[in-house]
């Protein structure tokens, strides 16, 4: 049985001008794309259990490349620390800076190998269109990296605050100049807009008392709230022309920030407005059909998992209390997620992150928004599932503040700003494990064009 196929969010582990003020040293980065080890990968490498993380891609010139890690390797240890999840390796590499020694235990074609070398700092983002300014925001035990792309030669530029989705990953795209997110940023900059981003706790160069994997959703909202306050005071930008762009779960953050600060405009892409409990059920049904599970199998998946979702999201029991239920214990054990949940983790976040999203009444949050709103959905977005959510946002906002909101479907676009000819093509690319290679050459420019046209009418 497979409860979760793919969730709202795009994950890449990459883990100019340099601002005069940073206080943050450049962290090391491995330069890998990773996935969990499944039973078949474990058997092929002679492992007794599904431990370690699978290397799906190694970026050239990075730490991993220089120490000799290769595609299809399984990493099981980093400097003596056991690695059993992407969270483990993100947390561990986050402690290293340029020049630190590394010893990596890997399995390659069933053989145990040890790769040694030194950690290398990731490069900084570069742009022909913008001055790239690295700075930081400090609050409550956090010092978080910020990155601003400011159009060259332009004073007091209007600015897009890009609010990323749920994954605990760096928003620093130095290794990812061809990624659709970076191309969208470049489109905005070319049109005269600055673009601002802020790291989550413990991600990228950031220093934090609590890591992204350990915070709940409202603590994450506080990240973007402090980012907005920092952005308002930057001399390069026009504080009267700030636009939010909430991608995925960033589209849940956006109305909470907008209702407090009243930006010029709010854009969302691929988000939702129902409860997380409802979303988990809908996700299982919709994606199950896309990935050719039978209706009977899907129904069984939902019925088996619903008691777990209910206990966590509705009854809001602790993970220890939930695991006292023998059937739920067996379900998570079968799924291979039991140990993570024992440690408080569910779908790569602390389980309280999802509980705090469940507690939000999103219709009420959108009703408070008094800014102009553009709610977007990609036609082939199988993470946001359907366009009903953007039409709900349009309806809710306009009912309370007439003529402020507009919803629009972007044809041939998916959740990651990628263009596909059809849904069948998207599913085929995903099934073949070619999504990351495909996305680099198939950015959907319609997303940049649509948002730029809309913002230009509001300035």
C-alpha cells in the first residue's frame, strides 16, 4: 500500500554581490539530489534493511562530486553519523563549513566504500540581470539568510516576496540556474521587479536554535513575517509596491502575512483552502488514479489511513499516544515511516506542522485579506489536485471585499512551473524518474507573463 505518492512541494538538496552585512559564513553543500532507499534498492546493494539515502543525481564540481560520490550510490554514514533519511543528511551537512573534513560511507553495487575529502562552500547566486545581495534577518534565536535580486540600474524597484512551499531545503539556487523557480525569478527581474527570499531555520547559511524539521507551521509563518519587516526597510525597494507570491503551502502563509501588512498584491500558485485532513484523503484518491491504482486499492488505502490521519489531525493526540493504537502502529511499520513518526516526523516535517495547518480556518484567513489577489493553478498540478481551491479563494475574497480577487488556470503547467504537453506526458516523465532533467528545459513562461501583466496593472 502507498499512502503518499507526491505532496505539495518540490524538493532539491543543493545541500553577484556579497552584502556588506551578513554575520553568516557560507555553509558547505554536498550538491546531491536524494531519495529514500526502498526495498528493491536495498536488496540490490546487499543491505539487510532500507537504511541510508539513495543518490539520484550528483551536481558537477560540488563537494559530493569531488569526494567521489556517484549517482546510484547509497549514503549510510557521514563523519560517523548514521544516515537514514534526507532529514539526517540535511541536518548533518548543515553543521559543516568550507574546508571541514568529510568521511562518507557509501554502498555501490553492493560493495561498502569510504569516500574522503573536504567540504566545499556552495557558490553564490549570479545574475546578468540583477545585483544579488546576500544578507540576514535575526530574531528569537534565529539568524536567517536572505537573498535579494535587485534589477541593475533601477532605484526603488517594486518587489516580489517569494514564499516557498513546505520542504525543509535551501532556497539558495546557486547550483540551479536552470531550475524553473530561478527562471521565474529572472523573468520578474527582467520586467523591473526585485525578488526577495528568506531561508527557513537551519537551512542554507542560517543559524537557528530550532531546525526547520522541528518547528510547526505558525513558527514558520513567523519566519516570513520577520522577512516582510526586513524587506520593507531595504533601501533598494519600493515599500509601497510589495507583492507576495505564495507557492504551494506558501499560498497558506500568504493570506496570514497579507492580512497584517496589506501588501500591494498577493499571488498564490498551487495551494489549497480546505483542511489538511480533507486534503490527505483527496490526495490519496486523485493521485492514486493518476498512477494507475485501482479504485478498490485506493478505497482500501483511504480507509486504512483515515484513522491515523484522524488521530493526528482531528483528535490531535501526541505521536506517543497515536502509536499505542496497534493498527496504526502496524500501518506505519508497513509504510516504512514508523521510526520517523516515533521521532515526531511525518512527511519530512514535524507532525505538529501539519496539525497547526489543520487548525487554520483558511476561508476566514482569506476573508481578512484587503489586497488585490491573483490565485493561479497549473492545469497539470497533481499536488494541488484541482482548480477548485483557486476559485474558492476568488469567491471568499470577493464576497468580503468585492472585485479584489481573480482566479486563473495556467494551461499546460504543473506544480513546479514546468510545461507539459499533456497529463499523460507528465505522469510518464515522473514514472521514469526523469522529472528533474525534464524541468530544466521546460520552464513554463506563461507563469511569469501572467504575474507580470497582473502586477503591472496595479503599480
